[in-house]
């Protein structure tokens, strides 16, 4: 970059700064960091944005005390006396712990640089779930505790989004809609389509899903992986 000064602290990291104030814009500022690791076959530029606590919303990822957190709930509070603040409930991506934390209104918070890549769940190796990059064939492994209840709707061949932070997998997302096969359910009865009842059905991932009365063994159904609710026949 012409007119830019480069500080090489070590080969894998470089910081670039504009050579004059004329290069500054009104857009949010960020630091570009080039990271080369053995884990990834390609290098990547990380952007670290500073946001205001007033911009906190559900689903945003922030970095607090050197760890990535997902905001689950938030509430802007303006008391009659004293300074305004933002009350949040956050989940730690790495540990899974949920905490309540309060930020002063207008304070600066780092937005966590979390990004997603699509990988395919290929098989389970003992207690580990193995995901593969279909382009590089590189494998990523998550433990049973890391996968948690999502295993109820995780089928071999499913394409999932793996979430990365600091070159590490910290979470993954199932497809919103999953197609499952009913293995065990009470037989349907003619005319049940018009009725509004439901019955439990065991699907091929081992999960139990409430399905309409007309569903039979061997039927393929669509389920919302976020709620576990039956959507329709496949």
C-alpha cells in the first residue's frame, strides 16, 4: 500500500496505519490482522470493530474480558437518578456459561470477530462429531458436550455452519429445516388428517417429535431444528 507504514512484530501479524489524517473516513475504524496458522489452509484478515453499548441487540457477538459472548437478552434502562445503562444476558461461546452483565450507556465494546464456514457432518468417531470441509477435506471435531442437544437433529451428510473465533471452532449451527425419517410411531388411522391431535414419534436421529395423527412409520418429515417442532411431510 503506497504511503503506508508497516510494523512487523512477527511474521504472522502486521498492522497497517494510514500515513496521514487525510486517509481517515467516517466509517467505523478497524485493525486488519493477518493470521497464518497450521489450522487453516488459507490466511484471513480479522476486523475488530468498536461499537457503542447503545447498539447492543439480541444475537450480536461481543468480546468481553478476552472471550466471545453472544447477547441473548438486553434492556436499555434510564433511571430517574443516575446514569443510563444497558442490562444484558450473555452466553459464553467457549464455556457455554450464561451471565448477566451491565454496561454503561454509550460505553465502547469490542465486537467479537466471529465468522461462519459451511462444513458437512460426516460421521461420529467415538464421542467426537467429525465435520469436513468438502473443498480441502480438512476435518474439524466437536465433543459431545460441545454439540449438546443439537445432536438430536444432526444427521450424517448435513451441511452445518461452523463458527470460528481466533482460528478455533467455538460453536455450530444446524440447518433450520431438517429432514428426518420416522422409525417408530403408533399407526395412523384413516380420517386422522382432519383431526387436530398429535402423537410422539421416534425419528432416525433418536429424537422424539410430536407429529400429526396421520403420520406412519417410514414417513419422512420436516422438523424445525430450533424448536424441535414438526413442520410438514417431506
